[in-house]
């Protein structure tokens, strides 16, 4: 019996051109709800069917600062 978890779907366009498919953000909805984070405070449209972090967030290290500054937390 193989109990290996199913592989996550891969989005080659996202790998090659950058961006986050909205379905991947939606798949984490319970985590956003759990921590009272509005995904719209983190992501903006990049191109049709892809998101990116808001430019104002800057480097990955600034994500934590952005979440801590969110008035809803």
C-alpha cells in the first residue's frame, strides 16, 4: 500500500513567468481564516489568472511586517 501524499499540481506558466495562481491562494483559505488574514492585503493581480505580492510589501522578509501591521489581526 502506497501512503505517499498526492503530488501538488504544478503550474509551469507560474514557474516560468512568475506569479501565483488564485487557486493556490484559495486552497489555503482555512489558514487565512485561522489567522484572520485577508489575502487581498497580500496579493494583487499580476496578469490574467495570476497574482503577486503587493509591490509595497517588498522583499519576502517584509511579509511578516505587513501581517503584523494589518489592523484586523
